C-alpha cells in the first residue's frame, strides 16, 4: 500500500479526480443559482450573485469564464442593487482572473452611464482597481492582440468619462472621481527615493519601454495634466466642503507617493489656507481647516517634504499647532542625510538664482527701438475699425442732421487759412462713396487722437523691437592685433551667433505675448517676401470658391469610406472645424448636407454646435473669416436652422426625439430657439411633447429655469383647456417634486387669484400670449376658471396658504364668481382629503360670509363615502348647533348621524326647496349610484314611520305629505312587505298619525293585493275608536269605499252610532251593505248574528234613536232610548269576522308614472 501511495503519478491522478469532482459540484450549484436568477426578486438576486461570486471566484476560478456571461447579462436589470452587485463581481474578476478583462470591461463602461447615481459611484470605486490590474495585465502582454487593444481603448474611455465627472452635479460622484484620479496620477508617474512604498505598487517604472499599446511618456504627460486639473478643481471658489476635503486628502496622498508633485501641492495648500471658498458655512470652514491641518501633519512626516518644511511649519502654526507638536512630526534623519538634503536645497536655490540673473543680463544686453512697422499696422487697423463704425452711423440721415445742427454754431466766422490750403472739393460721386470717403477721413483723425472704438487696437505702450546693431569689429577698421586672423574671426562669429540667438528668443517671446493673430499676420508678411505673385498667376475668386466647395463636398461625400476605414471621428472633427471657420457658402452647404439625413448625421451637427460654442466662449481658437455680425450670430444661426430643419423635414416620431436632444444637449439656448419651441407647443400634434420638454428644460437647465417657468406659467392661464391642463400638471411636478422656484409659482398663482376681487376682468389677463387678444367687459365663467386654475391646482400641496386666500377672495367677490368658485372646488378638496387639519379648522371656525363655501366643502368631502369621517361629523354637528343654523349643513353627514339626530332634523329638512328635499331622501334611502353605498342609521321603514310622527305644529302637513309621496314613489324600496310593516307600526301608535289613512290608501293604490291586510287594519282601528279623530275617520271611510264589497263585514263591526255616521257620510255604502246583509241571511249555513237594530240602521228606519256627541262617541246612557237586546245576539255582533272567503274585486294596478301624482279628487 505504501508503495502505491508513493508513486507520484498515482497521487497526481487522484488529486485530479478530487479536483474534477469539486469543480463538478461547484458547477452544478452555480448552474442552479443561475437558473433561479431569472425568477428571483431583487434581494434574492443579490444573494445569489454573492454566492456565485464566492464559489466561482473564491474556490473554482476556472469556472469564471464559463459563468461570466450570465452574470454580466444582469447589468441591464431594473433594480439598482443588482447592478451594483454585478459591478462588484466584475471588480473581483479583474483581481482573480484579469485575462477576462476584454470580456467584462464593456459592461463597466456601460454602467458608468447608468441613470442611478448610486450605481455610478459604485462603478467609479471599482474602476480604481480595474484600471490598475488592467494596466499591469496589458503591460505584461508580449504580443497584444485586437482584444487587448480594444480593452485599452475602453479603459482610456472610462478614464476620460470619470475625468469629466469631476464637474458632475452629484457631490458623491465628484468625490469618487477625485479618488479615482488620485490613483491614475500615482500609476502614471515615476517614483523616487523619497516615495512612500506600498505593497503591490505599480508605476511607470514597471511599464516596459517597448510596450506596443502605449508609451510611458504619453502616460506621464496625461498624469501630469490630470494633476493640473485636480489642482484647478482644488482652487475653485464654488467647490463644496466634501469635495474640498476629499481633494485635499488626494493631493496629500499624491505628494507622499510622488514627491515630484510636492511643490505644487504645498503651494495649493498655501492658497487654500489663505483663500477659503466663500460659499462655505462656519461649520464647513472649521471642518476644512481641521482636515487641512491633519493632511499637513501627515505630509510633514514624509521625507520628500523636507525641502518645504518651513512653509508647512508656518501653515501648521497658523492652523493652531504648537512648535513642539510640529517638531515631533519631523522625520528622523542622521546628520549626514540632513547635510546632504540641505546642500541639495542650496544647490537648487543657487541654480534658480543664477538662471534668473542670466536671463536679466541677457535682457539688459538687448537694445530696443521703436517698431514702426507694428505701430503703422496698429494705426491702419484702428482706422479701419473707426471707418466702419462711422460708416454705419453716417448712413442714417437723422444722425448726420443732428451732427450738423450740433456743431454748426461752433464754426468760425471766417474760413481758417490752413483749411483753404488743405481742402480739395469732393468730386461728383455716388452717396455711398461719399460716406466711405468722409468716414475714412474722420477715422484717420480719430486714430491720431486715439479715440473711437479703434483705440482698443493700439497698445498702451509703443511697440518695441530689438535694435539691429552691427558688430563693432565690422564698424571700425580692423587694428593689428597680436592674435592670428583665424582666432579673431572665430571669436567674432561666436559673438555674432550668440547675439542672433538672443535676439531670436526675445522676438519669439514678444510675438507670443502679442497673441496668435499677430503671429499669423507676421507669417503672412514673411510669406509676402517670397513675391509669389511675380512667378504665379492668381486664381479668380469664383474659381477659388469652386475649388473650395468641391473639396468640402468630397469630404462630406466620403462618409461611408471614413466609417469603413475607422477615421469617422477624425472626419467629423475636420468637417466641424471647416464648418465653424469657413465662409458662409461652405457653412450653408454643410448645413444642407446635415439636414438631408439629420437623423443619421445629428452627431455631426452636435459636434459643429459645440465647436461654435467653444469659439464663442474663447475655449478654442481658429483662424476664421471675419464677419460684420455679432459674436453669437454663427451659433444662433446654426441652432435655428437645425431646429427649423428638423421641424420641417422629419417625421413626427423622429421630430420629437431629435428636437428633444437638441434642446437638452445644446450648450446654450438663445431666446429665438425658446420662442420657436413655444410656438411648436401650441400646435395640437406637438403640444404634449413640447410642454414636457419645457418642463424638463426648467429642471435640467438651472440657469434658464426662470425663463422656462415663465413659459409654463403663461400656458397655465392659456385660453385653450388642453394646454392649460398639461401646463398645470407640469407645474405641480416642478412645484411639489423638484421644488424649483416655489415662491415664484406662489406669487403667480396668488396674483391671478386676486384678479377675481375686481369688478371687471383686468387688462393684464388679456394678451396674445394667453390666447385671449380681445379684452372682455365683464367676467365670464371660463375666464374666472382660468384665474382660479393655478391656485386650486396647488391648493392640495400648500393648503395653509391657498385655502385662506381662496376664502378671502370668495368673501369679497360677486355672487356669480362665488358660484364659479363653488363649482371648481371638487378636485382640489378631494385631493386634500378629509383628514387635513387646515380644512377641518376652516369647517370648525366657518368665518362669517363663508357658510356656503363651507357647506360645499362638506358636500365634496362626503361624496361617495359610505360613512363620513368621525372628526368631520363632530365638527359639522358643532357647527350646526353653535354657529350655522342652516339645516342644509347637516345633509352631507346624514349617514354619520345617529337615529335620534336624523329624526330631530327631519322636520326641517322636508321644509327645504323641493330639489333639496329630493336629494335628502335620495341620501336617506340610498337612491342612485351616488348614494347607494351609504349606510344610514334609519331603514326605509323607520323613515316613513318617522315622517308620520312629525308634529304638524312643527312642520306643515303639506310638506309631510310631499315627503311621504317621495318615499312611496320608490317602489323598489317600499315593497308591499315594507309597507305592511310600516302600516303595522303606524296602527300601533297612540295617538294615530294624521296621515295614516292617506298612506294606507296610497299603499292600496300601489299594491292592490294588500286589501286583506288593510281590512285587518281597519278592524284594529275600530278597536282603537278611529272615529274620535275626524281626519282619520274620513280616511277610514274612504278606505272602506275603496275595498267594498269586501269591507262590508268591517262596517258591521262599527257601533251603531258610528255605523249611522258612516252611512250618512257615504250613502253609496248603504246599497252594498244591504246586499251583503241579505246574502248573509239567505245562507242557511251562515249564522251571521245581525240584529234587527243593525238591519234598521242599514234600511234607514231607526236612525233617530242614536244621537252622537261632538266628539263622535256615545252620549250618556240616561239620554239614550233603550231597547231590550239579547246578550247572545250582542255577542254575535261583536265577534263578526271578516269574510275572507269572498274573492276581492280586481283593482286595476296603478301606472308607474302616476305614482307621484296626487290622489283622485275626494281622496286627499
């Protein structure tokens, strides 16, 4: 066994088996996790990515290439945390397996342009290590291929993108960009003996000299430029405290790692110590000074800062450090090292001093003289400027007349002699030539006096040049000398050569100081000395222009060839410079070329636009053709033509996209382009996109936010409702979400709201900008709504301001405008909500004059709400009880009142306007979609019963009758079962309700099948002595009439006196009753028990024996004529039952349209 284990081949194979098994297990896990990524949530995706990273990059790096693509595909995930986790994975990949850099670097470049600032910051943090590892990897490639070259290009692009982010709007992005640039400077510079050493450092010293992808010198220059940019950023006055502290720390790190930058860093810290940014607060100033002190202390410990220790010491003392603290920070050096460094400092100072003295002596040796050529050139240029200025003004006749009138009194009485000597009459020539000649004469005089606009072209000090002196040896006769001729000649040549070199250097220095234009003019002068016109024939102007146009056309037509050859960017730069600097005919041809296919050539247009902007601002200098227009004419003309070309030539979809790009990406927007955008927004097909673009411009272009906000405010009060609604929506976004100029928006809203307090519409609201060019003499509803629109739209977002102002305007305005305000409150009040404290306070206080407004607000708050809010109901109840006695205030909260409260206010409610009463019962009964979801404390049965119990002394009977009719008209609610329950409860009341029998008759009319039930009620009413209430008694008899002949048995239950009264009031009952009695007596099986007395009453024979008193009851027994009656017979009479066997006569059903009509004559 030992022999087998000892075999190296066997051990190797066994290890491979275990390794393969481990890799297979890891692959299976990662595959499972990658499958779960598709359906997992954002948090789960992040957890799975962490697991994949730990497994693939931690233990099985060979799987990295296999699973790199699935992970990189998540870079497009919508969740920000997932994208950040992808960045972490790429960062780790570049550390563990940097050869995968070409596969992953493009994702980093893409995420650097992400819309989330958090993602961008995470990418910048990762780019520090990615750039370092990538640089090391690319340097180690012996033969880099296309992928390596592409990777280096992307790395350079990332570096440039992060460098641009140093001016980003986000503070955190700027801070991370600074830290990245710190690493780039350290990587792209050389260390020296005093550099701080760290493990794993990389510098230009590690880059091979023969590297094929890049050169060390170029990287060093780039690093120096980036360092200069950091110094410039560090010294800006608008820098934030966070960025300033970060930049200070980075500069300190650069100085420690690369002491070659120590001098510049110390100077920057000196400037910061004496000139802190004025935008910092007191606490920020304290933090910056504390950070500066800490960095200086760290810097002082470095050996490379020994030369600048005096300057650092003075700054630390100024920042509060003691001498003892500073002495402790000084680096420990032996005497020999100290002497060597001090000697080096003295040598550097001596060299600098010697250099300055040498330059000073050389300057003293130079003899200067007046440069007459340059002076004459300046005078000619001044004369041309003055001549142009005068010609523009002398073409105006009014100006010439004014000059003559002003200076005519100053002319002498006699002609001066010198004028007669010098004056030459002007020949007959056109007016234009006369103006030119006079302008030239006056221009020369202004130049001599150094006046006019041309005076700026003449330098304050006279131009000087180096005096050309001949050698003294050549000026004088040579004297015999002891030296030989060769030595003398050699000395003269050396001295002459030295003077010529010094003269040449001084002339070049002066030419650079005069500026680029002077150098160009000098070059032209030197070119003239060749006198080419003597040996060449000049081309005609037309031919030159033709050659120029053809050359530009060939460059423009080479678009496809340049793309194939990979020089499209260079061609675009060339075309850009040509378009920005060449004459108008070339410019217009390039514009036309762009507009032929503006969708594909928009990048060229932007390149040209930015070139014009750079020329306008002085960022770029080119030799260009001078024009007589304003400096910004070329930029404005290009932008205007581009906008008009897109508007006229592109399809609708492309037009929207391209115009949005132009307006958002153009460096500046002149007023003409903004006006054109406003005009396009007025068109129906572009209004939606135009207003959205104006809103985005107000947000994304802070310097012009006032202008774009003014446009939106004008459109928010426009006559067209569609423009007005869109502008109001965008203003809400600016006001509430972005919080841009909220005070300006408030002022505009309140200004238009206060217009409603005037008796007539003011002239300020009528303008072509508002779509209302014609003024109106009186207010109309549409104009009033325009004035209200902005204030009511903003009311939900600032109720404490706008609700008070709306109430003030409501109190002081006219009744017509008050109605308009009430109709316009729905949307803002609903957005505000019932829980808003300002709204509840207004309802609770209800100032005088605003009762109608408060009631309207309560109506809006309770609309389509099952149960009103408890606080609202309580405040409305208190309002009704203490301040507002108008019962209408209780209508909106009826569904929130208790049973007793509804019954208490019901008498007052039914006395209101019929339309209001109808709404009240719609609410109480839940009729209609608006009130169907409300829950009431009273059921329909309770409501009808409550109406019958209202005291007629409190509410007139007519209103109660109308109210009951409204209820009974709702047949879906008041079915025959509900009416049976209502009548059952009404009969139980004591005293009986006045409208009992009227409701009974109406119920019979609606539902004839209630006949038997009503007969039973009639019988119960007899037991309650219904005849004691006259109105109910009359209704009782009418009911009997309606139900005859089925009601005849009920009549037989009446006492004799009441039966007599019934027959007297309703004679038509007597024949029917006689027939019924005869039919009963003829039936031998029916023992009716009808007495002779009843028979006599029915036949009308003995009515004189019954006398009733005024109350309708019986008189005393002593005054009644008595008859002997059988007790059995009396008992039979008292127990007569209703003949249910009789079939009721069919009563025609009422027509649905007649349910709300009054009863027939005699029945009401």
